[in-house]
């Protein structure tokens, strides 16, 4: 039996996706509120920076993986305009529904797809840009997912991975204290779910650090990868260009 991590637990590989789905089924309705509470609103700045680095042009095609409630999809759609296309995807139906409904409420009708990043249902070389924000760490086989993202990109296309990462050394102890003591309490108070936010803290610690993820992206087929540390490395934006 092959195992992988679910937070700090070791679980059967085939069980991880189900367990992650349970977490996001639980938090979907409160996801945006909790992002604001947990990050003191900083997630908005991190995503705005990602949109800036994406530098999408009218007419381009973008794929938003683990798009959740649609923050990046919405911003990308405004950049590519009527002549471009943004596909909003997530593996979790509850999150995808939240995002789709929110986009519709704002007058945006985007192609929406329930999609597993490890087996993307798109043709080779279909997109100018692929993004995944705060989703890669929940994937069972990150190497397969990165290879799939590379496959669906056009030559010279860009991959943006926005994810929690390794914070600068002097801040690690207070950050750990906040993550394991405060986050679950906030989850209980605002979302009625301490366990899901305890998993969040654990999953961040188990995620590859900046240098490791950069190497993984190069192995997957990205010839050049830049790393942008945000908020002292709480979050990192990895920007890769397909060979």
C-alpha cells in the first residue's frame, strides 16, 4: 500500500483526495471570510501581485486550477477580455459551485470544469497561462500535477503557483504558535470547524519549500523558474516558463 501525508497523518494515497474533499466541503461556504480573517486581508494583495505577474493580454487563454471561489478567474477574465478565455476549475464540487455562483452574480459567465489537476481534461498546448493558488499542497502527486500543467501550456507559456511556503527563520516560532494555536480557534469561531484549519496548518508545514518546489517545476518541464517571496515567505509565487 502506498501512503502519503494528510497534514501530519500518513494515509493511503487513495484516501487523501477524499479527505481533502471533506475539508473543503466543510469550509466552502465560509472560505472567503476565513481567508480574510486568517491573513488579515493579505491574501488579496498576494493574488493582486499574481495577476500583475501574469501580465495577461487581450485574447490570451488562461486556466485557473483549484480556482475555488474565483478570485483569480475573475481578475484574469478582465485582462483577456471578450476575445480571450479563462477556464475556472476545481476538483471540489462545493468550492466550484461557490465560485461559479459568485462569478455569475458579478455578471461573468466563464467555462467551469470539475477537474483533477493530475489528469487535466484539456488538449496539449491549449493555454498561454496556468495558475494554481493555494491548491498544490493538497494534491497527492504534485509531480504529476505539475507535468500536466506543463503539458497543457503552449511553448513559452507561463505557470504561476501561489502557495504557502517557508517563512524567514526569525519568524518561524511565532508563526508556528499562531498556526497551531490561533488558526483552529478562528476556524471554530467563524466556520464551526477547528479540525479543517488544523489540517491547513499541518499541510503548510508538509509542503515543499521554495527551493524544492522550484526544482520540481524544472523537472516537470519549466526551463526558467522565478521565486517571489511574499510577506517574508509566508507565501511564495513560483513563476515558470515552459521550454
